C-alpha cells in the first residue's frame, strides 16, 4: 500500500515538473502537457490559461476546452505524423503548443513558428476549411528558417515574371486569400503573392496536403520542383 501511494504521488508530481522544464526550454508560460508519447517524438502542449509572450508582449493566445483540444489534436497529429522524427530533428521542431484566438500585434494568425525554440504555436480554432493545409504551411516556415540557404528567396523570385514584385512583408498587403486557384499563373493562392516565403509555404502546403490544381503552369511547376529538390537536400528519405 505504501508503494502504491508513492507511485501515485510520483505520477501526480511528474506532469507539473515536466511542464516547468519545458517552460525553461521554450519560454511560454501557462502550459500543460497534452501528449508526450508520439510516433515522431513531437511533444504536444496546451494552454491551461491565456498567455502573452514576445519581446514586446505582442503575442497572445487563449485556453481551449478539452472537447475542442481532443477533436483538433487528432487532426493535428494525423497531419504532423507525415514528418519523421529524423526530419523534425533536422528542421528544429519538437514542441506543438495548442491554444485558440492566436494573434500577433493584434492580427489573428493560424500559427507562429519558432525554429530557435523548436516550437510551433497552433490556433486550433483557425478556419476549418484550411486548417489541415495551414499546419503544413507553418511547418514550412520552420524548414525555411532553418535552411535559408537551400530555399533561397532570390532564386525563387527569379521564377516570377520580371514585372512582379512581392510585398515587403506578409502584413504589408491585403493579399491574404487562401482559396486555391483553379487556373494558376505562377501562384497557387492569393496569399502566395504576398512574399516569397509565404509563396513557398503555400506551394509546400499544397504538396503535403495533396490538393494541387489539376493542371499547373510552367512557372508554378518550376516552384514545385524547387521545393521538392530542397526537401531531398535536407533528408533524402523525405516523402511527399
């Protein structure tokens, strides 16, 4: 009986201790462990209370209900299981933080990737129509930030018509539409026209989610091949 009490006490204490340890690693407060035992060793956390982070305290996200967490976790895990433990290690992604109403500087966003902290914050209430595809979009930002030499923006931009110019930042433009074009002209969505990195992320997310248009134009085809070659440079066993 004494041994049983000790085991129960250990189990009671270990989760808060692990959560505190993870906080020291990723510097996001008010988290609790959702699941650590995954196929590819991703560690899933959720907000137990609202949190505010960032150099200027400009990133906010809020607690979700257990029902919503359980529902969206299954979708998130299914999609992120596409990435092997080896690949995730190479791109510096280890922690997934689930919360809702995620915003940065007052602007709502689907996710915030941070390859330095090996973390991706996901808004589980983001538009269901694009939710799964957006998960891969955000993963690509982790990839891109870790391998900027492979996914060179100057080379990417050279694929576009000479008269085309991206915006200076993704929030510097009103081109935010995520609907997939039925007819492409170098770009797969309106959001692809915002910045080079968002363009890459949109192409990658369509490849991973498997919803490329039936036919693609020569410019978009070059972009697709560029992404594929880049992924194989990172991991020769990567499977789209």
